C-alpha cells in the first residue's frame, strides 16, 4: 500500500499532467480523492504492465521511465501504437469504454514507476466534476488524432518518409537523443516495418547527408531535406 | 423531396448521449439544428477546419479520408444514415483530423458546436455517454492500425465483410453503387488489383459469392479464420 508521503508523489505527478493541473483549483476535493486512491508499482525492463484483453486495472500515470503500448499479430509480430514517458496518461480507453478491457499490451522499456487510479473512482469523479469530462475528452481526441496519423503513415507513406517524419517530430533542436531501449527493432515496430528495412533506410538518409547517427544520438543535418523526405507537403 | 419535411428528432434521439436531455434541452438543440444537402463527391469539410459543427447523417453515405501529398487516399470509415460525425473534435475543441466527402446525394443534420458545449455543462449525465462514444472511436482507430500493420489484405477484407454482416445481421451484403474496388482498396490501404485478387480467392475457396449487386457470405467460420480474429 502507498503511504501518505507516497501520495504526495501522486499529487505531483497528476498535477504535472498538463490538463489535470486545471482540476486542482476547480475540483479540489475530487482531485484529492483521485490522488488518495492511487497506488503505484515498479516495473523492470520488459515487464508487462497491462495485458491486452485483461479487465481494466485503472487509469495509469507514468512517473518515471518509458513504456510502450503494443498490438500483436497472431504470429507474434508487434506494432507499437504509443510510447509513453513521465507525465503521460495510460489506459484512458479501457477506463471509459464499455468493454472495460485493456485494448493493448503495455510493456516497460526501462525501469518504470506507474501510478494507477481504480476505474470506478475515475468514472465516479467524471460525474462529480463536469470539467473533467472536457479534459478526458480532449485527451481521447488527441489520442485519436495521433492514431489517425499512424494510420496515415502506414498507409500513405513509404518507410523512408515515416522515419523522416518520426525524426522531425521527436527531435529537439536538431538532435535526437536515443533512449537506451530505442533499438532498431523497437523503431521498426513503431514504424510498422522490419529491422532490416529500417537499417537500410537509416543508412540511406546518412549517405544523403540528411542525418548523422552515433550510439547515443541522431543529428538532423538537413531539416529541409528531411521535410521533403517526410512528404509533409501540402 | 417535395412535401417531405424530415424531423431532426427522429434521427437525433437515437444518439445515446442525447437521450439524457429533457424538453428544454431538446428545444435548444433542435433550434440549433439544420439540414444540409450535398451532391456526390462534394466535400463536406476539410481536414484542419475548425470543429464548428457536429453532424448526424439523415440520408446517404459519406467517407472520412486522409489524403497523401500526391493525392492517394486512405479511407478511415464509410458512414451511413444515423451516424454521428465529429464527436471527438467538437468536444475536445480540436481541428478536424480528416476530410469528409459525400459518396452519393446526402443530407446531414448540422448542429452548432457552441450549443453542444453549453448543453454538456448543463447536463452532467451527458458527459459519461459522450466519453463512452469517444472511447469507442479510439478503439476503432486502433483496430485500423492493427489491420494495416499486422493483417494481410485478404484478412482485412474478410474482417470488413464480417463487420458488415454484424451490422446488417444478414449474410447477403448489398453493394452500394459507390462501393467500387477502388473505394474498398482505399479503405483497406491497398490498390484495386489486390482487392480484385483477394475477392476472387475468397470466392474460389467458397467462402463468399460475389455478384454485381451483392456479396453473399457462404462460410462465416471460414471467413473468421481468414480474418485472424
């Protein structure tokens, strides 16, 4: 069980989620209620956090570390649908959907600490504080938009364009720090391809002088060239 | 249609999250509702537009699409009578993520976003139902990703046929005039040739029977195993 001190952590994590910060002044008692019922768990790398098809554990918040949400094919191939890091919300769909089952399997990519608020508490709170509805609606709508962009990538862009798009999206001032778990296999599963194809594509971008790759980071050398590759044009 | 004045209430009362409204709520909603007509291929709204309007289809079919820079299209959904459109962007106040195009002569009920947001604040019970509808859309979008990335075209086609079977409850699926192989290909993320071959292979295996105006499902269990469900 979490101690009172731990739950100060939970309050901090929740208040740091951009939209949830709005709740603190508006629905203070409800916010306390959410925080008070939250429990946390630690996960090792590769450990399963939630399993697709299982009853919904509750709304998750990542405090530390990165996790991935994946769909598996019957043959075991995986498609990463979502990567979540500190401050991000997990499971919004299973908490709110009628089926109340985990939609995807969530796996820790590195040591991770995840807070979980029971499903019933979240549903009860929605009725107590209508403001929360707008927040959750916005979260869901943003998630849907992100998912639609993945559909678009998979269907309308070749692997090279998907990779260029991802690099542009994730980079910070022309440098993309590679997380330890961001292997080519993981990147391939995110982009809906296989490691071989990803490796070749990465090498092509290097040869064309668009990026430079070393062990820990990827440098974007030609932002404009990458934008062309990403087929972002109107 | 001369002399035929459709009543918006007939279509709107079927939307689960509007059922919580009382008389005053309905009066306000219906006052902000108008019927708009579209021709085949007419664009109803564009990706990136502001979410000023929520729609419910009264008559006809429409498609939600994403266009690539060189004009290829991915259809996210075909939608027919009774279907609500734009729930997520309207309540989240986000730009529209897709373009909507009429597939045939269609009429849609258009409701102002501002009216819905006001009602949401006044009727908290609406909230839970709205969120449930949103979660349903999210599930659907994840299933699209799963299909594109992890299922073969034949499996995607089998799944689409089973979905239609589920909707209509009948093993005979009527083909709309607009449901060409090109449209089905754009929905399943492939090209018409591949759809043609996939249809033929399902027919050769006697899982379906294809004719000009309809597809008959002969072996549901066989299709389910093809669909890798």
